[in-house]
C-alpha cells in the first residue's frame, strides 16, 4: 500500500478482480488492462492503484466496508465507496437482521446506507413493502423498483448520478445484476433463475465488478451473500447506529455507554415501553448486541478494529 504522494506510474481503479489478475480502468485515457496480482493480494474492486512496469501498487483507501461470514471469515465488500445499496425483495426474502446489520456496518464505516426494494411487479411485493417501509422509513432512503417493468428505475439512477459510488449487496436472486443491466444494457451481466440457482446452490454473479453510469455515478455489482456479520463495529457503535433507535437516542440515556439492555434511565427502553420501538426489531438488536460482544472478546478482531480507527 502506498500513500497518494509521488505517483510515477499510471493511475487507475480496479473494476474487476479475478483472483490472480485484476482489470484496471486507467484514468488518463479510460483504457482497461488486466494486471497480474498475487492470489489473496487483498485488493478489491474500487481500489485506486498505480501501475508501473506491470507492477501494481494499491493506493491508500478513503473508506473500506467489511463483513464477517458465518464461519468468522472477514471479507472486504468494497473500497472507496460512499453508498451501500441494500437490495431486498419478497422472493427471496433476506435473512433475519440482514438489513439491520448492513445499515449499522455502513454507518459505522462512514457509508450512507440506502434500501432498494426490488421486484415491485410481484404479487408478494405489496405486503412486503407494507411491512418493511415503516421500519426503515425514518432511517434510510428507500426505493421501490422493478428491474422487470422499470418501475422507479430512473429515480434510483438519478440518485447515483449525483456522483455517488455505491455497491449492490443482497442475497442471491434479489436482482442486483438485473438492475445494473437495465442501467447499462451493453454490459449484459449474467442473471439467473431463482429456482435454478437455488437448486445448484450457486450464485450467478461470482466476482464483483464496477460500472460507470452514463449520467454520472458508479455502481458495483457483487455476488450474493446472506451473512452481514459485523466485524468493524463496536458495541457502542451498534447501540448508536441501530436503525429505529434514532428518535429515542436524541434524548441521551443516563449512562453514556448505555447498551439499551437493562440500564436505568435508558431512552431506548422508555421508547420500547411507550410502543415507539418495534419489539421484534428490539429483539434483533439484542441478538446482534450479543454477537458484537462475543466478537469484542476476540483479540484478532479488536486489533483489526483499532488498526482501522488509526487509519
Ligand atoms: N419479477 C421480477 N423478477 C426479477 C426482477 N429483477 C430480477 N428478477 C429476476 O430474478 C432472478 C435473479 O436475478 P439476478 O439479477 O441474477 O439476481 P442477483 O441478485 O444478481 O443474484 P446473484 O448474482 O446470484 O447474487 C432473475 O430470474 C431475474 O430475471 C424484478 O424486478 N421482477
Ligand atoms: Mg448477480
């Protein structure tokens, strides 16, 4: 890794990562070249790089978004992004707490989360939207769209045209690649039948790719995943960033390090008792709190977190 100071090679950005080679889009003439990298080099799509004599050097990141999988493995979702675009739908529905974890992870690492409810053309959509919108309306911007019928696609495109660089994340089959294909028909990303991909137990998209939108903005398509385990988020950050707690925490709790569990003078508990916080969501919060507390006890994650804070 190199600080962005005296660059002597060509500057570019990684737009696709294929394990032992990355596709680099160069800033000077918009040309693209494959450059070899070591396996597990740690580079990700969105990384700014300098290429000199076929040697690639990663430049300092302005932001990084990480997640933990079910086995405790850490994955960098993307680098130098500002928007986390959480794509969900009624078929297939996201795993419990997926949206909450993704929102907290985004906020804790300086990203703006937005929620995309895709497949508005499906019969199951209306009920799903009715259940989900009220939970997140006060927390994040929400787009209800259909990549099938183009419903509200323009609105989402306009949002990115303000110069944002975002990434689509969500379970396999929610339609991430389908939305990008509608934005940029010429890229023709592979999309998969849900029943087929489930039967094979495989994702249709296998590598993340970054795309420049014609009206401005950039979007990364990523392979589907269900686990958004929090790795770079402390207990204090979880309590502060949890979606749905914003109005309650405007009134500070009695204790600055309140975890909203059973401390006296807790604004969140008061809001819960008054029916202003959804009970199921509160249960989800407690479950994620336990996970984050368990991670907090593990030195390797604590070390990683303090390294991130210093950068
Ligand atoms: N009815 C309907 N189907 C959609 C919509 N968007 C996508 N699909 C379908 O959903 C299936 C999965 O779409 P993909 O775009 O491959 O999903 P993905 O999220 O990229 O999946 P992975 O690459 O495996 O993570 C395909 O059969 C699409 O045609 C939509 O708005 N409405
Ligand atoms: Mg895909």
